[in-house]
C-alpha cells in the first residue's frame, strides 16, 4: 500500500485588506499489486537406466490471491540438460489456462525455452518434454535438473513503467540412476 500526503499552507489578502491564512491537506492511498509466479518441476519415472527416455513436466502458475494480477512477457529457461548428459530433448506438450501465446521450444543444444505474452491470476502453463539419459551415466548416481523463470513484467509490451521481476526461486527434479549389481543364486540339482 503506497500513501501520498499533500499539505499546503496559504495566505491571501482580501479586497478589504484583511489577511486570511489557511491550511489544506489530503491523503491518497494506492494498493500496488504485482504477480507472484510459482514454478514446479517433476520427472517420471524417478529412476532410470542409461539410454532410457524420461518425461519432465514444468508447471508455471500465477496463484489466485487477494491482490493477484496478470504477469506479462514471461520467460522460463531449463538449460542444464545437456551438461547432465541428456540428449534428444523433445517438447511433447504445452497446455495453458489463462495464458496468451504460451509456447515452448527445445533447441539443438537441449535448452528448453518457455514463453507467454501474459498469464492471468489463477492461470497456469504446463509444459512436458522428454529427454534421453546418456548411455555413459554412472550407475547409482543422481541427476538434478533445474529450471528457472528468468523474468516477467507487471505491464504488457515494452511499457517503460513496467517492473521486470527476476530472480524467482528455481524448481528442480532429481532422477536416480538405477544401481547395477550381480546376483548369485545356488540351486541344487540333487539331494544327498
């Protein structure tokens, strides 16, 4: 809540030559609202082997709140897939509610970009994509993949009065690489 106070002291001379003084004051309050987006990320299955394909899901939401408002010019980035050894990153779905022009792309380097012109309060964007686990991944290891909303604005387009919001908390999903092992079993074939 922003409050602006104005105060004016004045003095004037009437036609009769009498001095008259006074004070005027006023206060105005304005509620400043900004969107507050959230990001969640999951992987399915949560355990895999080298060469398997897993499915990631990113969910961006603009929760309903008393002073919620629309977010504009949304940008999300998931750019550590290649460094974790994932290949063949492919967008498999983009659904949205309350979003305008929600889209997702995966470039040849495995970087996933999600954008939207706007996301209304109460709206969400869900992006699913698949990625292939490297054949050379270490057995028993974990791969934690992180996505981040890089920025969004409080007003549409290139409005110079827009506040650009950055540094939102990231979301991550951890994939466990199955442990390999050898099992020995003795089966008797005779009694005696």
